[in-house]
C-alpha cells in the first residue's frame, strides 16, 4: 500500500514532532544505522498497543546492534505520549497529527469512520533510508515479530557489511585490545 514506494526506493525524509513537541528528521534519527519504521494505526487501537509492547524486547537488542526504531502515529502529542508511556517504550515516537505522512504515502485506513487511522506498516530501512522490506499489518499477523525482524536485519547486515565478520582474527584482536 506504500504508494510508489517499493524495495530499493528511498523513503521520504520527513520531519515530525515527538510527544514533547521536538521536531525530528527521519535521516537524523537513522544516522548510519538500520532503521525499523513502524507506521502505527493509532493510539486508540489495542492491536497497536500489543505490537508496541512486543517491540520492547526487540528495542533492547537493537540498542546494541546498530539498529534504530521509530514509531509514527496519526495522533496528536498527548495521544502519542499516552501510547508510548502505556507500553513502556523508550524509542522515538512521532506525531503525524496533520496526517502529512499518512497522506503522502496514501495509507489511510478507510474502514474506520471514527479515527484517522493508518493502515499499519513496518518498514525496514537500510542506510540512506533505502527500503529493504515492507510489512503490511492491517491484520495483526501481518506485522513482523521481533524474531522476523532479527532475521531480516541479520540478512541485511550480512549483505551490506560483508567485511564485518566478528569471528575474524582482526576482530578478535581488536576486541581483546579494547
């Protein structure tokens, strides 16, 4: 459902505020790392809360594995803060209150007449915001588990950093010297 975006394309470099109103640019949040971008359905959704809770353990792994997480919700600052706090998340949550990103990507959920819900997507971005994989989570099981992301990111890093082998003699020597 990502309009005109597919694997190999560069994801738009948008800027949105976090729950405190501080504006962040996606490329700055990503840096040189892999980024898991979760375009959430909205604070009102119990499936969204459950998925964000499942990502807590993944975030612990990501913080030591050159991987960033960002969640974007079609909500105002207060609701974004509510979801972040209620799930115990510690990564960046952004508010798309004006639905700019949702509109740009054409991912509005048309079946919910009560909320400006987004069809949930999880997008795996390689360095430079290159789209590596897209999960469409309209149904809960379409969202990736932490273990699916682990496998995806392992394969991605093996492909984009083939010289990084932690079992080489050089790597062992550097580790021993540190």
